């Protein structure tokens, strides 16, 4: 199975890409994907994902196929073939 990952803002800067496609196993969850991405993208990505916050300390939001995972099964939400996971750090303004 394949899933598309889209990165926004500061997370895009850490990964060096806007989007990538990764191969996952059947029954994989959002948590499984984040573990794969943490290994691939290194310590800065790992720290951010582990803390659940971006470098400003604001909550990171995850959407799977257009739905916030907090409205599904959280990090245990299963991902399907050709799903899209969007990792969104909050936007701060002033």
C-alpha cells in the first residue's frame, strides 16, 4: 500500500519536501507512519512529532483523507491504500 504525506510550513522545512509517497503495510496506522517518517527525517522531525508541538510550542494537527484524526481514532486511525496524510503545524499570526 502507498500513502501520500503532505508537509506544511516548518515541517516542510525540516523534511526538505512538500510531499512524498511512502509504502506501508496493510493495517498501518497514523502512528506507524509517523514512526517511519521519524526514522527517515531525523532528530528534528522526531522531536517535533514526539512532543506533538511545532518549534513554537503550538499543537500539530493531522488530517487523514481530509478528516482530523482527533475526530477519528487519533494516532490509531488506520490508513488505506492511496490515503493522504497532511501534517499541519498551527499558523500563528499577529
